C-alpha cells in the first residue's frame, strides 16, 4: 500500500542506496575492478557462461590427468576459447589445448588449482590451516562469518553421520561462531509421505547439534562470549514444511528453551509469508513464556532453475512465483511484517541480499520502527565485497555466508558455483548490473524503478501456495479429457509434500490395511455379463507385509475350463456391439474410464499395497500411468482416423495377460489399447495380483464398458490359460511377463499374433566422466525401487575401471543401499517392501550364493523374519559371461562389473542378449553419442534412472530377448496399430518429397511408361507400386527418419527414433502379387534396412519374370534374389533380423514353428501403399531420455 509514510520510507531507501553505491564505487580495489571487467565480458558473450559452466562441471570429474586434459581440450576445440578470459589467460588456454594433453600430468593439476584459486573468493578452502586463517582474518576485520560445508551429496546414513560429526566439531571449534546446515545433510532418507518419522529423526539430530552449540561459546573481538549459532537453510520446495516443523519442534523441547537458533525462508515462494506469520506467532508465544527469540533469514531464493525443472517433469504448478515483481514484493512484505516491533523481538531478522535497494529498505524501515538492534545484513562471501565494506561503514554488523570446501571436496562445490553463476547473470538480478554501476545511469534507473514498483505491490502479491493439489477433495473437469481437448498431457503424480495428500494416504491405509476378523473381499469370475462364483476353486489373497499375522485381504474364484470356453464365445460374438461403435464413441467411453481411474486412485493404491506389497509412492505412479493410457491410446486411434484413404477396424478378440509387478498400469494399458482399437477383451490377470485387477476392471465397468466387452478370467495359467491362448477365436495376445511364458505360448500356437514385453537384464554404465553422486542416486533407485521387481530395473552396474577401483565410490554406493528403509508397505518410511513371493529359483540362488571371484559388499538379509521382505544386496567382481552377468533375477540384487573403457562396457551390456533398458552416467557428449549408437536396448537413459518410463515421453519396449512380436512400444503413437486391420480406399496422399532417391526416379519413369501404354498387362500393380514408393519416401522423410520429442520438457530430452531392421528378409510366395513384392522391396530399401530377398525353388511366376527383366533388375539394383528352401530359410533365421511375408496364410507352418522356438518375429500383415502403416514393419522403435540439465542449468538451451 502506498501511503505518505510509506512513500517517505521508499524515498529514504532510494537515497540511502545511492549513498552506499557511491561509497562502494570509491572503495573498489583494482583487483575487484578486474573481476568486474571480466564479469562484463562474460555478460557480453552469453555463450561464454555456458562454456564456463561446462568447464567447472567437467574439469574435476576424473582423477586421471590425461582424461581431464582430453575433456578440456575437446570443450575448447568445440566451443572456442572464452572471450571473458584476459589476453594472457587466452594464450595459456591455447597453449594447453595445443600441448597440455601431451604433458597432462604437469598441466592439468596446475590448471585445476588455478580454477580452484579463482573461485576461492566465493568458496573458502576447507583445510584447517587455511580455514582458520581466513576466519581469524575476517574476525580482525570485524566481519562475522557463517560457514556452510559443501561436502558430497548425502546419499546414505554413514555420510549423514559423518556430516553430523562435522557440525558438532564446528561447535567445538573456537574460531567458528555460526554455521548453516541443511536437513538433507543430516538425514539421507527424507520422505515427504513419512512426514512424522522424518521430522522426528531430524529433530533428534538437530538436538545433537543444538546441544553442542549451547555447550560451547564464541568469543567476540570485544571479549564477550555468546553461544554458537546454528542456522537451518531452506532447500527444495518439497522440504519446506519438513524443515519448518523440524526447527520448531526441536526448539520446543525444554532443554532448548533458552537457546536461539535460526531458519531461512525464501521470498520466491508465495507460501513463505504465511509460514513467516506461523513462525512469528509460535516465537512470540515462546518469548512470552520466557523462552529465547529465534532468528529468520529472509532471502529471495536461489533454486529457481531446479524448481522449474521439477515442475516441468512432474507436470505440477511451479512452486515459486513466475515473475520477479511478485518475488520482490513478497520479499518486502516479509521484511515489513518482520520489522514490526512485537514481531522482530521474537523473530530477529537477517536480511540476505546484495541488492542495495532492498538492504536500504530494511535499514530505513528498522530505523523508522526503532528496531535496528534486532536485525543485520547477510551477504555472500566473495560477492561484491566493496559493497559490503560500504555497508559496514554505516551499519557495522554484516554476516558473510561462506561456503567451505577442501581440495578433495571441491567437486561438491560445483552445484553452488553454477547456481551462483546463473543468479549473478540473470537479466533481473542486481548483481548482473554491478560492474561499473553508477547512480543516475540507465541501469541504476531501471533497478530503481523495479524496486519502487515492487514496493507498492506488496499487498497485491499472491500470498497463497501455487501447489494446492488435494486428492481427498479434488474434482475433475471433463474438458481435461483428450476426447474433448484433442491433446494429451501426462497425469500428475501425487504431491506428497502437501499435508492434505498425506492425510488422504493415511485414510487409504486405514481402509486397506486389514486386521484379523475384517470382512474379506470376494472376487468372482466375470463372463458374459455374469459374476460367477459357485462351485469354483477359491484362492486366498494374503497380505505379504503382514505375513506373521496371516492376514487374508481377499479371495478369488478360479475360472473353469467351461468359463474359458464361454468367455471366448461371448468375446467373439460381441453381443453389446463394441466393435460396431465408431472410434469416437469408443474414445468417449474410454475418457470416462480415465475419469473413473482418477476418482479411484486411492482404492487402486490400497489394493496394490494389500495385494502385491507395493509401497504407496510406487503404486501412485502406476495409477497416473494407467490414466495416461486411457487418455492416450484413443487419441492415437483418432490420429490414424485422419488418414483419409485408410479404413480400420479391430482384429476381433484380444487376450490380455498381465504381470503382477505392475498390477494397475500394465493391464490397463493392454485393455485400453485393445478396446480403443475396436476389439473385445478377455483379461487374464496375474494370479498374484487379482485384487488390483478386480479394482481396475470395476473402473472400466462403472465407466460404461460392459462385462460382455471386457471379461475377467482369473484362472490357472497351466490348466485353463492354454484353452484361451490356443483358441482360434483369439485374434491377438498382449503379454507382459517372462520370456519363457511368451515362448511357451508361441510354441503352443506358433501362428498366434503375440505382442509381448518380456524380461530384461538391464545395465547402467558409469564412466570416469560421470557425476558420481548423481550416478549412485540414479542406480540405487533403479536397482532397488519396488524391490528390484521391475523389468526395467538396473541389475548390472558396469563401472569404468577408475570408478570400480575407487574405494570411496564403493563406500558411497553401499552406504546408499544399506540406508534404504526396508519393511512393510504400510509403514510409509519404507522404500523397499515385499517381494511378490519368497525368493526361489534364480533369485534365491542369487541372494544366497557367489560365483567365482564375486564378493558381497552388501549382503542381502531377510527383514523382520518375513520371507517376503529382503534388504538390498550388492555383489562386486561379477565376471563376463557368468551366471550373475547373464541371468535376470527380478529382486533386490545388483551385480557390479569392471570395464576397461566404454567400448568394453558396451560389449558387456550387449552380451546378455536382452535389450529392454540401458543407462549411461557420463557428462561427456562424445561418450553419450557412442553409447547411443552402439548399445542394444529399446529404452536408453542418459544421466537418469532406468525405471519409470512415462507414456509418450519414453514409450516402453525392448529388443532381442526383451520383446516378442513386432516390438512396437507401449505408450507410443504406433502401438495400437498392430491390433487393427486396415483397408486402403484409394491412393495415399503424398506431400512434397524434398530428398531424391533412385526409387523415386524409377517410379517417375514407370509413370511415363504407363502413360505411353507400356507395361499395360501390369498397369494396376505398377500404378500401386508407384504410389507406394512415393508414400514410403514421404513417410520416411516426415516421420521415420526423424527423432521426435513430443513434450520439450525443461531439462530433459525425450527422443523417439526408428532404427531400421538389420538383415531384413523379404520372402516371396507363389500367391504374392507384383505389387506386394515390389512394395516390400521398396519399403526395405527406403527404410535403409540391410535387404535380403528370397524365394522357394518352386516359385516361378510372372513376379519372378518381372524381377528378372530389365525393369526388375534396375529396380533391385544390387539386391539378388536368393533361391532357398523353407528348411534353408529356417537355418538362416538366427542371422536375420526379421522376415517379411505378404500375408499370414503364406507363412509355412514349419517356419512359424521354428520362429516360435526363439521368439523370432515373422512380419505377415498385408502390404499397404500407405507409408505411415507399411513402414512400421521395417523398423524398431527406440526411446532416448536425456537429463541434459545440470542442477537446473540448461547450458546452451538457456540461450535460445
């Protein structure tokens, strides 16, 4: 509010800021002027900031001087020498690029030491002698110091204990007055959902530090002694409430009644003002009861870039304000409220800023309200030191926030340096303008205006949170449906940092955690619209997390053979006419399914926990994925409906066989894609996840999918299952499960259309150029989340030899895994809960034995005497080709291998024969590119965990032994197409083709020949082929040759690309038309497959005659027609990537049978002219997810 009194304060603040700026300019030293000149050069050349960030980030990763020299030289060669360097520095850099890598053992340590020295103004050396010397020097200058240790990421409780000891030692150090700590440095298992346990642990650990602070005193220069001071920094938004509660609850203890401690609030969060009011009310009550005041440090916030990345990836609202005006207004509002005499006496203030207008505002306001003794300024060490000296001349008391790192810890200061670089160069940041800033200049006037604008905006700035998700009360507008919006966005997961959602989770737990005597859910078989129970075998569903108490949560009836036969008949007959509905009407119904899934999120989570022992955080993500499938697949069908010359219909009856490890998302995806494609569905759930499946089916039925259209058949896989998998009434099978299960189905019915995602022996490679802390964090989550029971889980960790031989990396890895909370899913602090069954087979062997040269660095153990619950295990020394290397365990077991280099590591990955997911941890773009080019897997992840694929962002599916069928990815735009039959109604529309191709020349020549009445007996076939060639070229140019990212998320690339099938065999048959033959050959050539063409000896017809003619030879080019028998074809099968027939009935039974033995895919769909459909047969999809940001910094993307 702008009143005369306020206007006077604003004017006085501007005048004081001008005084300070003028004095600061007078105090500027030559060294500081040189630094300012360098900063001006950096601001003039924005790309230099990108290169500087990369140099800081990558120069310290490897301990091998040759590797560092190579990396730095590569960066300089690619990006050029930064302009912000001085002339002498440029010469030295150029000399390093020229000869440094040849004398790396000499040059690299000196260059790194120079970089560390250059940053020592901002980061204080942490070695005892240097640190104490600096603290004593600052003390003599009358400057108070607040030190913050920049150690490695706290990934485990061992490191947390070490950091706790460091803080306690600081309290005993006579030279240390004041420290800042973060909750993430004293507890490695912070868990928003386990709020009370997390706060309780933090309270205990903070108490240890506060206790030491009370026991030790700091002697000021005037001889007075005061207790040591501990300030609690604020970090990510998700930890805001946890940090606040840990702070007040610790100080609420009687022993700390007389102790003063501090906390930070960030003004860029609209939540902070309300939290300040709560803090102040609490502190005033504490003061009135005889307690000591506390201190609040008000800052604007330095984690904006990471908050933006998290918001983008999670599809949550941005937690901070999205504009600088409101941030500044909220900052002043917090200062104004805090300066009220009755408030500031209970909550002393620290005003953290380098903006002279903000500091002057606080000073003038404090003087006006006569509370100047209750606040002081806080600034960063090494930032605008001349300004600090000007302030100190008038205000006296300035506290410097000083990050501290030893030489060994300096790599852990990188995130801080990059954040500071981002902040200091931000277009709206005061420090950006500080070089040569003069009162009255254009820059000064701009800064003054922004200050005054925010002054009058204080009361208007938003004071309620941006994140308000409440699962208990949320409602859903139908306009969010893809049916109505015609667009797709991923469903947000639950934000567990919000109290309302934690309360909602507790209510789910009360409903679903059963006790003895509770009513047991009874689950029927559902066939032909009837729920069948009587005279059927019953199976109990036991809560594995309550194994000792033998709690039964449900029982289900097993379908009989008669039930299976009945459901096949109903599915074939489609009595409710689902197949006759338009795709739009089906989309409308499935949009209602998505809404039911949203409404049923809590029940689905509870069922998954009771049924499969899945922790809530994992089950919640599954529900989001299920909703995504329900929204996405019908929209994909709609896009294909827009192909004007294509008519489509469902294949008929789909059998969906789902796994237990993803009991919600995967069956939902299979059911939805089959329904959206116009098929009736028989759903056979995993026997270990029937309760979750039942809850899921009810969502479909409530939304309007009939019990005739979707039938529910829990049954014995050995006795009743084969009746359905072998039935001619089943037109396709969607399976997610073991490779052996899929092969058994194929062997039983070799010609069945099976789309199966099977197992994976997934590896993450960590190179010498990795961010080790990030690598461990990603690997631990990938290996052990959901007890390692994800087909995408990292079960092999392949370390470049320098990493493998590093005892500290091993220690960190083990510490992180050992620290994971293990136990019942009903206890929210546990991140690892129950296995689906007690270990048996490969997993039992893996958990209990070692192969030659292997050693346990972390031995797995049964937890709580529950055979379902096991702690993580890690084996080092896994040998190439060994049992551990080649076997999928599907449990909490990680094998670690040593690789000589990246080439060796990639070879070890590819040796397994699986190809589902693969991860790389490296900051070197060259390594990333090599890995992308050479590793064999369907889903690639760079600097990210290998689990948690999101619909359309990272469509999911593998290669090799990890897929049976065509390998189209679940969650991709193409996936549903394999469950539809297409009919061409005319020639496909083709736009401009920009790239030349020899087949295009041939097509144009043939077109002329037809116009000249040549080739008339073959006119129809040739005409179709001409249109096909052009459609294929157009589709290749506009779809299949592209790497597409449908989301463009901040900080993460999600690319989908098509890889041509290697060794593609086109197999001819006597019934093949000339078009079917030429089109397949053209498609393979245009798709850039390695093409092989073969015919049986007995095939000799007009097609072969054409191929042997002048026209055919020109068309074939160097491709020869091999004459081989079916037996010879079968012998060659292992060396082929795929065989393409023109129709299913032209595939010999012997070929189908041979293919079934290994899961080899025989492509046999009709041959289409339309390239968007036909070319799908000649590619494998690959998804690449790359977390390219660094601590939120976007690198060169920030310049766009």
